[in-house]
C-alpha cells in the first residue's frame, strides 16, 4: 500500500496515547514497553526533508490519498453524464477543498480559457451586452460562503437504505467561499425592462444546462463567481465563471456561464420539463422546488469511518445546512430517535452554508442507532425518511432531506439502516 506510514499503526497509536497528557483518562492507553517513537531518534529527524518547490502546487500527503471523490459506476451509463461524491466522511470543518468537491456534469467538464470567455446578456434589456473576462474584473467584487447541493443528493435512498457510506448517501454537496460579482450589478448595466420577470441562464458546454430563475432571486444574492476558496475555479466547477445561487438546488448553479436571457416568463428547458421535478404518488409532479430544505448528517462515525478505538470518549461529528437561512439547532440521538440531545455547533453559523456540529459522548461499547436532525431559523424540523415518503411516495428521486440513521455495532463497524 502506498499510504502505509513509516512506523506501524500500533506503535503510532501507543505513541499518541503516551504523549496525550491532558486527554481524558479513559482515552489514553497505558504504556507498558518503552515506545521507540519517544525514546529513539527517528529518520525524519536525522535527515533533510523536501526542499521548497518540491511540489509547486501542493498536494495532500500520501497518507491521505484515500480522501478522494468517488463515483458509483452502476448509477449512470456514461462517466461524462454522471456524478461523483464528496468524501464528507473524512473531512472536518465546513469548507470543501475544490479538489474533493463532488462533480456533476451532463456532458463532461469542458476546457474554456479566459481569452475565449464571453458572457452575453440579452432579451428584455435596454442594452444587450457581451462581457469579456476583463470586463467582469472591473465590477465590484463580493464574497459569499454557500453550500451547493445536487437535488438528487440522497436520491438513491428513497426506496430504503442502500449505499454504504455517507460519501455516497449524502456526498452530492460542497461548501466553498466564492468571490465574484453580483448578478444584479451586471443586470443593472444592461438595464432590465419592467416586463423582465425571469432570467434564463445557460452554460457553454454541450448540455448548456439552461435554467430559469425568477427575477427576485436574480436581484437578491445570486453571484457570478470566478474564485473558490481563494483560487480560480477548477475546470470541473465551471472555470472560468459559474453561477452561485445560495440555498437553491445545485442544478441552477450553471457552470461555464455563457448567457443570461431576460424574459417575461420562465423558459421551459429540457432540464425543467423532464427532470428536477418531484413525481408524486398520484402522478402529479412538484415543480419549482428550488430551495433546499434543512438537512443534516453524521459524517463520523459512519460506514466508511468506523470506530477503531473501542469504548470510552467518542467524538460524533456532522454537517447541517438549510437553503432557507441559518441552522438554529442540531439534535443528536444515539438511541434510534427515542431521546434527542442538542449537539454543539462548532464555528460560525452562516445562512445557506454548511454548519459543523459535534457531540462528545462516552461510548459504553454497546450497539447504537445514531442520527441527527437539523432545525433551521424558520423553525422547520428535518423530517424522517418515512414522513417524506408518506407525503411524496416512492417515485421520487429529488429532494430527499430525510434523517439518516447509522447502526454502530459493538465492534465499531457502522451500517446504513432505517428504523421502522
Ligand atoms: N452547469 C453546466 N453548464 N452543465 C452541467 O452539467 N450540472 C449542474 C450544475 N451546473 C451542470 C451545471 C448540476 S445538476 C449540479 S448539482 C451542479 O452544477 C454541480 O456543480 P459541481 O459540479 O461544481 O459540483
Ligand atoms: Co445536480
């Protein structure tokens, strides 16, 4: 294995425990034999490390090479119209590094240079305009942290617990800090006519992924972004320019943005009529379900992140978010939903952005059914999957924000289950 550490895992753990003064007593393992990691001079202290410039653009250390996006091959026919998943089980904090943020393309990730980039605004405007990259650089810049969740996140779980790993059940989400210009500033430059009630946004890729956005949202917090987490957007996230539509389903976040059409009504694109509607049990469909309702998931322990350290202090960690605003509270249950305790919110709570929660407990080594539920500032409480099915039936793919249950076995392994 390429990511095998220099010393054995066992020696490493013993070393951590010995050095772990200040840890709760039960977390530390008693030190019996002398630990060479403490008593011996190690290779990394006896020779030079890498010089600067060994990797001009840095990559994660090889021991973290398992923390990568993964796809599920049988889900889609072709990898150019497909999806992969953010390794949320292995990440902490709230910001998703671009390199492991899920990708969703309908016709592959295209390579479009800044020189070849053009953005057109046409339709019901006083002046039809075409912006170059340099033109966009001259508009006032703004920063926004926002989650982007594909409407299909959790979609495979409508029928029941299916995929082992929160990367696969909930990983069609990422959260980045964007820098860009406000769409309202570009629209003001073009001058929206009074009849202009909708914008139709489309990308430069073959699929174009056209979507209609009501003018009210377009003039509110929609951003035309070119930086993510401090650097240029990656190709797969829409380089050089993508739309950021805070709180709304990922499909509206058009990548490689090439045109903004202003119209008096919604343009029915292929995307909207055939997809991104929620089919109900009676054959009717929910449409224009743009806002992502509050949701949360425990990221660890989870099937890909089992408990290896045995009973005693256990850190439960997870993510919560709401497209309607801020997360107000996250509750955790370790007994299958019989009792709920508020988790600790770590770091800042921002509207329409991922929020990290922690729940510190003492595990007795018995099996547990662990789950979290998000409550947002509107008072909305994340429902169970069963409650959602009762309203929307089983013919659905999109907008599954039901509670995720993990079964933690006594040996620390974790499975995706549902509680009847
Ligand atoms: N924009 C274009 N031009 N083409 C696409 O295929 N996919 C959409 C949206 N924007 C898509 C697009 C979908 S369904 C989602 S969920 C998000 O992009 C995913 O963004 P990401 O690939 O940066 O994660
Ligand atoms: Co999507």
